C-alpha cells in the first residue's frame, strides 16, 4: 500500500488522502519512488542548510557593528527572514515561477499550489523528480539570503520599520521579478546568461538593493569626519568569525542544492564536485585576502580575511560545477583579491558599508558572473555582461524608488541623538549585554 | 593609613598579588582601566582605515595599608612590575582618614 499526503496551502488547510491501490507496484515505479524521495530529501536538507545562512548573516553583522547596535541588527536579521518567508509564500514564488507572459512580464497569482500527485510522478517516468513544496522551501531561503545582504550595509543608522517595509517589497516583488527573468525561464535565461546558484540573481541583487539604500541613507556619523576615513571597529570578532563559518557551511546547501538532483551516479558526482569547488574557492578567497591585508596594511586583518572567504564563495556561486578544483580555487583567490581593494575604494568614495556587503556580494558577484565565461565552455561574456547589467539596473532602480518612497512617507534614518545612543535602546529598548540593571 | 593606587601592566597582576601577599598585605581591589600617560597611544588599521588607540588597557590595584608599611609596599610594587619599558605605569599614595570593617564595626588599623 502506498500512502501519500497531498498539500494544498491555497486553502490554508492540509487535506490528507490515503488511497489504497490494489495493483502491485512495479520495480520501475519503486525506483521512481526511491529517486523522488532521495532528491526531495536532498533538496529539503539543502534548503535547511541555506536557512542556516540567515544565522550566519546575523552573527557576522552582529560582530561587525558596535555593541550599542547589536540588538537592532539581530532583530532586523530574524525579522527579515520571517518577512521573506511570508511574502515569498504569499506572492513571490508565484511571480518567479508562474506563467509569465513573454519572458519580461511575470505572471501574478497568490499562495502555493498543490504538490505533485503520485500518478503524475509515476507517469512522468522520473521527469518530475522532487516535491513541488520542497522546491518552494529551497527557493524561499534564497530570497532571505538576498535580503540579509541589505541589512549589513545599512546597519547602525537605519530605522527598523523602514528597513522591514523595504523587506516586504524586496522579497515579494523586486527579487522575484529578476528571479523570473533567469530561473523562472524568462528572457535572461533565453539569452544563455548563466548563473548556477545566484552570484547574480541572489548576491548581486542583494548588493544592488543595498547600495541604493546606502546612497539615500548616508554614512554613519563620524565615519568620514574630518575628511578622513575613520575606522569604526566591530564589537565582537568571535561572532563575526562564527557567522562566516556558518555561512560557509550553509553555502554547501546553497550551491550543492542548486544541482537539484543527486539520485544517480552522474548527479552524485556533480554534487560532489560542487561541494569541493565551493569549499576550495572559499579557502582561496580567505588566504588571498589575508595575505593581501598583511602586505598592504602590515597586519593580518581578520575582518578582511572573513570577507575574503565570503568573496570566494560568492565568486564560485555562478559556476561551481564546470571548473576543476584548482580553477575554482583561482576564482576564489581573485574574489579575495578584489574584495579588499573594493572595500577600501568604497570607503574612499564615502559609501559606508559597515560589513563590506556591497563589495562581497556586488563587486565580487559581478566577478563570479564574468568568470563563468572562462570556466564554463558554454559561457558567453556578452550574455554574462547583459545579465549583470539587467539585474543591477532593475534591482538598483526599483530599490531606489522604493527607498525614496519609504523615505518620504516614514523616513529612513534615525536621529543624530539616537545614533549616538545606539539603535538598541532607541529602536528596541534593549541592550545586548545589560550590566547595571536592578529589578526594583 | 595610606591608600596606594598602582596603575600597572595587566600581565603583571599575578606577580604583584603574590609579592604583596608575602609582604603581609591582606587585601586589595583591582579594576580594569584604560588610559594613557607619556606613552600615548598607538596606530592600528581596521579594514584599511587607520585609527589611534589612545587608551591602553591597564590594571589599577588599590590597597590600604598602615602608614608604616606604605614605603615598603611602594618599593615592592616598583620592583615587581617594572619591565624598564615605556608604559610600566604609576603609583599614587594618598592619606586615608578612616577605615571601617562593616561586619564587626572595627576601625582604622584594626580593620585593615
């Protein structure tokens, strides 16, 4: 007897049906059942790993801001994750993977549809190889990743609720539209723009939204006072390091899961290659950034090394399958070598990004997309550059307008006084580490 | 009675505690402090931007001793924590008017 549960979230109810089939199950059907289960399981576990990246971002950002802004950045991170989950379920997933009219304009519908029926899967002969809801779960954690990138760049000076309002628009609309253009089968996909797991769709997207916000928001008070670039050291480097390790771990789900299938020899080998390349690119990025900061600044700056690891990860995300591990390491190394001067340059340009998110995800995301033209025989430089231009133009433009509207309606920046006191107290009424409190 | 305040390099605290204990000093209060003297601070780089560390971490040791012991204590502190390098710290000696032990109500030298 086979038992299958059908989901219908459209009705916000779960209807369980347990049809008992009288006929014998053929060996072929059993194999399809097994493969479907394995691939769905792999998809769900990959999604769970990517979900954990939200924790990585939260720790990284909490470590790199000052102690007085810790509670607020944690609130933003866990709230944006939750908003992303709701908005993507409400409308985002349907925009991204719905029936678009012509490759440019996505379809519009709401809530999730029913999962695959057993007979349909069996009849497909294995063409349908994972649960539809597992696909949603895997995709939803990607949206949250894109939004997490924004929170670090605007840290320590943005109003909490303005940020969360932006998160609604970003995760429900801005991200899904460009996601449709590539992964939903839209015009970028038709142009052979290649982006395996989202150097562009996720990382460049997040960074483009971030830079639009930062330009309207301005720098933290005192960051560029006196015409110099003043250092504002992060409060907790153990947390920042833990956050980077968590992101590194989550990335195996991010890139490994994007292979979408593991249930045969070829696919299992491919997933293994993706894991190895993802890991080695991160290592290359870290070592490169560490050595560069030692040579350039005279000291081994841990925060730059952490950004280097993330740069390696972002760089390899656009194509972690086709390069050899040595080539993947080089892609990561170049990412690490780009991210350090990019952070210094953005500071010189007075674009204040406390955690280096724009450099890591934007500048290195662009490098990762360009690298595809050299690491994947099917890559085309023209197509990659087109994709970069389209994603940046759309996300930056749409975000800029959204930020402008939010700024006009509710304001985006906290007052100078609140900034001096720290947003933990002014926005959340809490301290991360209260010391002198009494219960009276 | 004298109050002796010594600003010292943090890693010398254990040595000083033992030396004072041997001398017969029964108690002390220790505070983590930051400050600068003639040593001034030093420059570091964080994410490519230079910054000056003005206030360097030190330990402030406070102990109250009888007036007769004060010179001996000061000498012991100097001999124990001196490295000869810049940033060794300073010692201040202040008069103390009155000391009370809260538990017993003893006062002055009895209470030390």
